[in-house]
C-alpha cells in the first residue's frame, strides 16, 4: 500500500506534468471587429481603406481572401463562433443566447479554461445588448463602466460618457430628425483629443495591459472592437486620410433585384429605399467616407494591441486571429447593411499569424468563421467539448496553404430551411419561395441569377447537399425588461411561463420550393442609445 508521502509525490508529479503541458501550448490573441467587410488594404479592394497594421499582420501570416461569416448579422454569427455550431443546430438564427437554450454547450473560452489557459475577454466578442455575453469561465471580462455589470453586461459602446459630434445628429441622412433608438447611417468626425475617451480605444488599452503583464500560464485574450459598426464616429485624423471626391464607389446595377424570388425581392426592394435616399442627397460617397475612416480607426487600435504583443515576451509563442463577424453592403445590390446571403455580407477579413502558420501567404480557398473553434482546438490541444464542432480545422491549411483544396461552406439565414452554399465557383441560395444561383467566376458581383436555368440543376443539387437534413426551430426571443434578471453583477434569463415547450424540429420538404415562414428582415439599428437626446 503506497504511503501518504508517495501519494503526495505522485500528485505533485501529475500536476507538474499538467503545468508543463499547458506551458507548451501557444497563447492566443483573438481580435474581433464589427461590420468590417473586405475593404482592407491586403485584400486589394477597389474601395480599400488604409489599414497598415492589418496589412502588416497579413504579411507575417496567412490571409484568407475567401472567408465567410457563419451568420448573416452580429448575433447569429457570434453565437456560431463561440458555440462551434450553426444556427441550424442551436436555433440561434436571430439570437445569440445559445448558452441559455443549450447550457451543455462548452463555449470557446470554456475549452481554453479546461486546457489550463487564463482567459481574458473585453469589448464586443459577443452580441452587444444586455444579456448576450456568455459569462462562463472567464478569468476576467473587461467592462468599461461599473454600471454595465449591474445592467446585464451590455457593451454600451455609445452612451452618455462617450464623445459625440456636434451638432447631433451629424449626417445629412439623419439631419433634422430626433434619433432615439439607433445610429444607423450616422457618420462624422470627432475632435482628435477625444480619442482616448472612445470605447474602442479603452478596449485596446485594456488588451495592451494584459499583454504587458507577467503570465505564468498560457493565455487566451479576446478583444472585440465595435468599429466600423455605425455610428461612424471617429477622430478627425482618420477622416483626413481620405478625400471624398476620390473615393471609388462600389458597382451598382439598377435592375439587380428583378430576378429574385418574390418575397425576398419585396424585402430587398423596400430596403433599397435607403440607397435611393442617399443618392437623392448625393451622400453615398460621404457615407462611405465615414465607414473607411472608422476602418482606419479600428486598424489603429489593432495596431496598438499588436505592437504590445511584439514588445512582449510572448511574441513568438502567440497565435493571432483577426476576424470580422460579417461584411457590409454600401449600395451593392441596392442594400445598406448586412442580413443578406450575398457576397457583401458573407465575405470577411480573416487573418492568422504565429506558431504553426505560414508567413506572408494568401489563399482563396473557401473557409468559414465557424472553423475557428476546431482549428484552435487542434493547434492548442484543447479538450474535446461536449458538443460536436461543425467547422473544419484549418491547421493544415495554415501550415501549408498552397496544398489546401477548396470546399463548399454553409451559411444559415434568418429562418429554418433557408441558407447559402458557397465555394470559389458558385453561390447557391435557398429561400422559402425560391432560389438564387451565381457563377462567381463569370459574375463576381452576383448580378445574374441562374437558378431557373435547367443546365445548372446538377450544380444546385450538389451545393444543396451541404445543408443539414433537419433544421432546429427558431430559438426563443427574450425581452430584456421581462426576462432578464440581474443580481450581484450577474445576469440570468428566465423563460416566460408557457414558453418552455420546444417547437418540433423543422424538416425541409423534398420539393424545390420548401414551405417555411416568409423571410423577415430585422430592423437595421445600433443599440446602446438610451441616452442620446442631446
């Protein structure tokens, strides 16, 4: 029988082995930006912003030019990223609270914590309204104001204490209106001396401080920037980088919506009124100017964080991952915003650098943001989570991008049964009342819908095979005032009485036109604007 001293010695040996194994794992710097499409310098867009820091990161890593979101706006995209599962599995087509509906899901930060990592989070990693942060297993989660912790952890990126332009509202699009619930299509410079008071600047400075600390265990640091999400307010110096009359506008085809299925055509035509108003105001280039300025501001904040990493002892053993939750339309196909299954919403900046990653490579293989969880799980040797991860590890692609083969990726829409299937050659879109199909090599702007052409039937069938056999029902939508309970700095969602019975799983019919609810369109708005009457 072993003596107590031998048992203790054995436990200490196992503990030392575990600590040594954790120390061998790379650190991770996980950088998110919001609403940033592929208009960055290293992706060579005709309407590219000035992004020297992002470009520098791409030059020392792998730059994916054909990366796509996992959800068509903030909430479902971030839910998919942190859960590792699509909305078709979790039901989070229009929500982000996977951790409420499916508490058994081990989120990304939980897997890192189980592997012995210290986990630090700050800024917009999750969706920004109250009650949308998965608070489990963070060593520290940074909130700028104490009040945020006692109101359900909203991001409050634009609130009373953050600098605003004067007069307000500032853009010609909103001139003469009282803005009380959103800052859509607001753009304007603010004084340069107010830069340190901006929410994203404070988040960058927080991340810098984490990198300046001494860490005795591997770390996962996630920092999320709200820019270039509306409002496009940032310091004057970033507006000064551009001349409005020299901005190249994106391509626009007047009758682009004519060949869409009936219901989605109606939704998109109604939404095109935003672009028509901007054209009538001769303000399209002004609005794009604000967006480019905010991309450059976000790039500057990313630069602060990357400079801190480079100056730290952790520079050589830290994986850096840069991603945007989805893209953004600026008049393409008549749209302003996200919420579409087209290229402008789905295509995002996606860059990796660090140990195990090739240097200075760019690849056009098709990938999805949902691939991040399984990739990090492989490269950081994370334990297998409870749930099945639905992405594909990119570890081999990161090591040898020239050997990677293209694949088709899946993108759920706002309702069960609706989705896009995307690869380098094709984009297939399935709605409740019809389809779209685009030959991306011949028609990169997706102007000509080929779905009704019989010669492409086999292509549609092959692409549609990526869709799941069953789609989860729509997750419950919560009401902050009625369903969110906040106590002692924590929050909890309470199901309303009578809403506890799950809806049956949706199974798409075999017919070419499945019967599902008509497409809905969330209103385009920025949140966190309760105190903006100025």
